[in-house]
């Protein structure tokens, strides 16, 4: 299956990358995706997105636009063709 | 002199030139805090809520917050309170920068302007002297020139200036008041009231600081709070790096990023105009901060043509960008600089052009009316700069735009094409994607506004906790608490952005450290509730009745795109519960019992 990851905000600016695409054998969940990203980006994403194994306050992980907090959190399944969007804590007004 | 317990009021009668001083102390300060709260109480007590906002009978009050000028983190804010010409509601616009702190240092905690000057004047505050001076030579000048000329004339480059531009002079219904050139008390048309009084500016430089606000006890709390703000992901990292414009992609991905006058909830060209683009295109130079601010969310930008200034903020970038279908970041930044110099609220300016574009495309505005101006079609970057300038000077079609989107659309026979609440243009969040925000829009005391209870924070950003944006249960309580807490933060003179990291307990602690008062957190929140009720009561007496607690009809239709495609606004379902939570009558009016309970009767 294929999945697309989009980086925004400080992720994009610090990593100088707009995202990453993965081709995988099996379906994965959000936690497994963070592990994959950690391998590619030197442990960066778990540090920024997680707090004691849960999504840290203010970090935003969307699967096809929907915040995974209102789905199964880090256990939310990612399917073929999905887009995952990642934001570090962000706010404004 | 030590902690704060009283307010020094400077009263300036512009009609006869008399200037007098008075003091407010004790319970009134304790219960209404300062700034927005205390000044709203004064306005309510001193004017008939039914007055014409642009008549001499209206008053214009400059007020520092309870902790403005102290060591409190972000404690530099001042507010302008008056009856607003755009909405007819009570208006309170809040600005950062350094003017507010200087005003406090000068011993003028509140300045009340009454009547109307015969000729243009400005108020000069030098040390403990207050003097009205002729401003004929400044009339017609932009904010930048006015600021430079006044500082020169004053003879002290450390003087601070708060002034209006041509838009305020021409009583554009959404004219702003600007300080340090780029900082705005932006919304609700406070600049038009200033213009109606022939008051161009205030320039202030304190002699010695009048009060010592840096007591050890306060410093301890300040240090702790500064540390919290610095360590928080939002206030310590996100806001300093990208400012509020970090939100473009967040809100767009969420499907609540209004495009083409709220006809859609996503913008396919967001990558061209986002905060990230501002960095990647090399426009962003560095960040700037207001008085006492460890967050420093301000942006200094420079365009390829060499033009420099501050901004754009998220709202501004959206109003001239996605809301007008425009993806030319250069034009958007230029429109922003124009608004700062002409003294216009960027949200209402951009959103009024967006409404005009829809009116034009649907045939409600004729080409002839544009008098050779560019065609008002969505996506026209030429239009946003051209008509921004025109509306400030009320030239050509700009004269109609200067009345705001509601009056414009109404005059064309289709008021529903104005995306406004109580005649003020909505900001950059589609309420169909953020239901609590919809309820807040409908019940905000100054009409369409996001900073009267920023429900986007819990519903989208997950701060302080993540709420489901489509869930209705519990939202009325959340909206009430956010509205009341915001009234507290404003009235304290701190920046609303601190609330991404600080909570009620923190605000109570800093107020206790900086003032003679001892508040419990419950009392502090009740102060906010009192202020909210007072503003509501003013509006009710002004004739803004509860049937105005509503959104434009467009939001009863489902969103056509994005994550929440097919969803309409549901605030009507929870409005009765909101009234109940507030302790108001079923019909939305406030009973005498509730008013006495709040100490308002
Ligand atoms: S957070 Fe931004 S707006 Fe608020 S006080 Fe600091 S610099 Fe000013």
C-alpha cells in the first residue's frame, strides 16, 4: 500500500522537506508510522509528537483531515491511499 | 507607592478644551479589573447606549489593563472602548506594542475623550502635563508620517504615538487606531469614532515612572510564568517561529479555511500564501515582540520591491488571500501595509472586498459603479490593493465599501451575502467546521470576532485539551468559560496568546502579586462574567436584541468541500442551553435578578 505524509509548520522548516511517501507491504497504525519516520529522521518525530506514548498536547495528527484523537489515537489505522498530516503544537488567532 | 489599587483618570473635553483628573479606587477597580472591564463600566454609566456612535455624545476611552506597565509577561496592552459604528454594540479593541505601558508610566491609566473638537487636535502627554494641540498639519496624513512627525515635534524619540490614518478621519466604519505604526486596535471601527471627534493622535512620554511595579513578590511569579511560556510548544516555539500565520495550513487541512467569501472551506492555493511560504519566499525577516513579551509573535517582513513593515497576521493574510480567492502573497502583504498606514481593520477590509466580489460576480454590483477600477472578481490581486486604498479615502466605489460588507450588501438588496455577525465581518474560521466557534460568533459582544472566546483552541488545536469540533455536548459551558476568561485576560492588560500556556490560576496569581487585591480563581472568573454581562446589557439597551445572536444564512447550508463536507452550523441547537448556562432568560435577555447578582444593578 502507499501512503503520503505531509509536514507543516516547524517540521517543514526545520527538516526542509514537505513530506515523505511510503510504499509498504501491510497496513500500519499511527504509532508504527511514527516509528518509520523516526528511522528516517533520527528520532525527531516521536520527540515532537509524543508524550509518554500518547499524542502530546497541541500536536496535531490528521488522517485524511480528521484528527486521530477523535478516532483511535496512536492506534488509528492507516489504509492504502491515505494522507497523514503532521503539525507540531500550533496556535494563533 | 507600591501595588496597584486605583486608577488615575484623565478626562478631556474636546468641545471646550477642558482637561481634568479624577481617581477611581477600591471595589470598582477590584470588580471590573482595568482596561476593557473598568472602561466598559464607565461607558455604560456615562453614555446612553442609544447614542449615535459618530456623534459628540459618544465617548472614546483609552484604558490600560490592571497590570499594564508592570512586569507581568505581555503586560503592555491598552484598549479602546466606545460605542462602535460598525456594529452599534459596545466596542473594545485591544492593542500591544509599547504605547499602553508608556501611558501607564505617565500616570494616565485611563483617558476619556468627550465631545468633539472644532478643528483637528492631538493630545500631548509630557511628564505630568496634558495638552491639546493643533493637528491641522497632520490631518490627511498616513499613520507612518503622522507617527514620525509627532515624535519629531515632541522632541523625544522615545515618545509613543497612537493615531488614526485617513480611514479614521473619513469615518470608515472599520477604521483602526494604530500605535508604533504597525500595532492595531483594529476591530469595530474605534478609529472612526476618533475621527468623528477630530482627534488625530495621542503622543506620550512619561517623566519618571509614576509607580514602582517591579516588587520582588511580583517578580517571582513573573519568572515562573515566563518560564512556562518559554517552555510551551506553542508560546515557546510555534508562535515565535511562524507567528499566527502558522495556522493557514492547520485550518485549511481542517476544512474550515474560508475561500471566496465563505462559499468553500478549503483553498487549493494555500501553499502559495501560508506562513511557511512567507519564510520560504524569503519575505520574513525576523520576529518582534511587544512590551514585556517573551513570546514575540510579531513578524517583520520585506517584499522584493524593498517595502518593509509588520505582518501579515493569519487573519489578514486570509482576508486578502483565500477570502478573496487571491494567491499572490506579494499583493496580500502590500494590502496589509496599506491598511496599517491608512488605519484600516484588515479583517473587515479584506472581507468587505470579498463580499463585494461575490455581489459583483452575481450581478448585484454594476461595472459602471466601479468607475474604471479593476473588476471585482475572485482571485484578482489587483483589486485587493486598489480597493483598500479607495475605501480609506472613500473614493469612487470605495465610498460604498467603507460602510462595511453588511451595509453594502443590504444596499444591493442582498444582506445575506455579507458574512458578518451584528454587522461585523467574520474572521478566518468557518463555523460549520468548528461548532463551538459558531456559538461564540453568534454570541460575541462585539459581533463577528474570534478573540471574544477562541474556541478554535480546544476544538482544532487541542489546547488546553482536544474537543471534537462537531460535538455539541458541553460546548455552551466551554464557550461561556472562554468568553469570561478572555474578558479577564484583556482587562488585566495581558496578551490573549498567553492563554495557550497559562490558565485561570496563573492569571489570578499574577493579579494578586501585582495589586492590592486578593482574588480567588473563582472570583477572578466571576469578574470576567460580570464584564461579559455588562457588555451584553449595554448592547441590549442599545437595541441589539437577542434575535441578532445568529450567523448568516449561508452557514445553515452544508459545507461543500473539505473534511466536514455536508455539515451545516448547529449553533441554534445549543443557543438555548447557552442562555441557560449564562443564567439569562430563555429569550436571551438578562433578568434584573441576574444583573443584581452580578453587581450591575
Ligand atoms: S504574543 Fe505577540 S501580540 Fe502578544 S504580546 Fe507577544 S508579541 Fe505582542
